C-alpha cells in the first residue's frame, strides 16, 4: 500500500512559507545508553512556548539547525542520523545490547521501553527501517525496463548499492510475491507491466560479522519487505474481506492451527501463498521463506538466533503473516519479532489470539495521521480501538452482526508505538502520501521522545525527496 511514487515528499530543508516552526522539546527525557545501568531516566526542563522571547529563541535555534543540516547533509541521498546512529555500518550503534537483546526483541512486550522511547530501541527500529528502505531502493520501478519488478542489484553488493555499506549482514535470498488474481483475456492487449504477476518483494539477510554479532548478543536474521508497487498488488490490497487461514503441512505434519478459526485479509494471504500454476519452479513467497529458514537453521544450529521480520505498508502485512507461519512451522525457533511501519490491519481477533499464543512479538509503528493504518474493515474491541481508528462499538447490534457476517471485523495486533506527523516541526502541512511514507516514519521515530514531549528539537533526521 505504498504511496511513495504518487506525491513527492517535501524538501528536507525547505519549509512552507505559511508554516511557523513549532519547537516541542529542546531538552528531553533520555535513558542511559549503558544497558547494564539501572539508573532512572533523567528529566530535563522542556521548552515553554508561553514566553514569546523563548519561542523566538527556540525558532532561531531550529533554523540554525536546519541551516547546519543544509550545509552538511544536502548531498546525502538518505536521512542524516541522530548522534547515537551516526551512519549505518559496523560500529554505528555503539550501545551493546548484550544480555538484554531479548528484551529489545520484545520478549517482555517492550514494557518500559516505549514511553519514553529507549535510545537503544530507537536505534534498533531505525536500523531495521533502513533494511526496508533497501528493499525499496533495490526494486526496479521503471516499467519500460526489461528488468521491471525484479531486483536491480546482485546479493553481494545490494546493501552497498543502496547506500548501506558495512551493515554486518549478507543477503542470502531474494523473495518474490505472486498475485493469485485471475486476469481476463483482454489484459493480454495491455502493456506487460500491467499484468506482472510475480515481483521482487524483499530479501533475507543474515548477520555474519563477528563484531556485530557480539554487539547484538546473537546472530540476527532479517527478512525485509517493501510496500505495494505493482498493479496486481494494488488489486490484491482491495480484496479486504477476511478468509480462513489454512493449516500448512510441514514434513507431512499439520502444525498447530486446527480449530483456531483464525481469519486474515484475502489479498494479503493471496500474495503470501500464491504461486504460478504453469511454472512448478516458481515458488510462492511462503515456500521461499520456509525453505530459507530451514537452510539457515541447519547452517547455524546451536547458535543463539533471532528472526526479525520487518516491512512497510503491504510489507508490514506480509511480515505479520510470515511471522505467524514461521512460528507455526518452527515452534522451537527462540525469538520471532515483527517491526512494522505503517501497516494495515491483517486479521481478526482469533488471528490475534493465535499470534499471542505462539509468542510472536509484533511492534507496530503507527502514524496517527496515516489512513492506511486504519484500514481495512472495522474494529469492535473496546480495549483495542486506538485513537483515530475506525471504532464502531456504539453501533446497533444488528449492524455489527451484518458487518461480522460480511467478514469485515478486524483486530489490531501486538504492541503499538504511536507517533504523529503533526508533532514534527519540519513536516508542515502533510498530505495522505507524506503521512504514509517510510521516510516520514523514520523521521518521526528519530524525533519522538515521549507522550509528554513528542518531538525533540535536536533530532537530525530530515525528509528527502
């Protein structure tokens, strides 16, 4: 459901003339970077906007920061990073996760880490966001290219070509998603890109650098998914009714989903599980993911492993489905975590319960102004309806029954980190596309401090075209 190619994002250092900078917090609540420290967070004075002189000083301060960034950073093709994430490479994230790595992977549901946002967790979220960004950058968007909808770069140089040198990871597998939509015959007369059925959607990468493995406290496996790009993917997104989640046999045995009744969005499941019927060698995304996980588990048997599945928009939905499927098929896998950016709803309440039961950890990064996070369907749970979501608990019972019968009742999953594009002093007036952009999400994560101090003026991450 990516809108990245429809409306350009605003210039990183040019603010609309009608927009007044609104600095939120110059000094902010921070946690100590030493994971072993038990010292409580230190609270500094927040900026008061009630005093006109203070407001002017803060505005000048922010303008100086923008000018400094303009001088130092305009040549960069990506975000400038925070002081704790100076560049993406070995040694970038100086804070060792060590024995606390499971906590940052969500084993305790990120309790005490989200509000205020822990600096180590912020760095990890941004790191995985860069992996998703690489899935976008490596995709061939040009429909006139013979390589359209494929990966532009070889696995050995993908990260470097995407501007991410020295990640400490190696790409081991390209992943493709296939649409299960049956097209009418007249589509044969349309340009070939219209009916592109299978396309490169992401990759699997394994941490293979000893220094990075030591910093992380384990060997990490990343699966990264991009958002919607092809015509058939857009059509699949519109198939918003719920459908039963099948039990998938593995080695002749059905893995743990009998009688669950879990349901997920039809289009997302189609993209995850469909293959090309007349091409036996063209595997489904589901088959490719499982085969690679089997290979990785065999290659690194006996090592502490984590599996982090991350994605934006449609990719966030695919990440959630893949995590459920992997945890169902490989129940002994120690930690399976989803870091999703701007993801739509995926399944119903029974699907949520199954995720919780199997121990899948999901951290949803949500921009409250992003409409994609509020669709598809309706949420009837009083305890799960979020600010700005489509919540219809007040409807008459007969209407609710009709909606349920139409398979349109969804549920939010996992833990939520709620941000708001309105809190950034750099975004100005935003449109639907800008609110959903991955770059916007990374910018908001970088600047968010806490619910009482939603954006720090010292954040150096700016939006790029």
